[in-house]
C-alpha cells in the first residue's frame, strides 16, 4: 500500500525534472530500488 502511493508520487516529480525520455530509465531504477527496500523491510522488521 505504502509503495503504491510512493510509486506515482516519485514518478511525477522525476518525469518533470528529468523529462519524459529519462522517465523510462528512472522508472526502471526506481522499481529496482523499491524492490530492494521491500526485501529489506521485512528482514529488518523481523530482526
């Protein structure tokens, strides 16, 4: 739920600052970063 809200929020400013062309590249990097965070989140909380 939290990730879903952050996804569109980050994409809007990034697309404006970097441009639509780079938006695609940033989107890929953002998704990877979010995926890593999600994997670390449960691990950190579990500890």
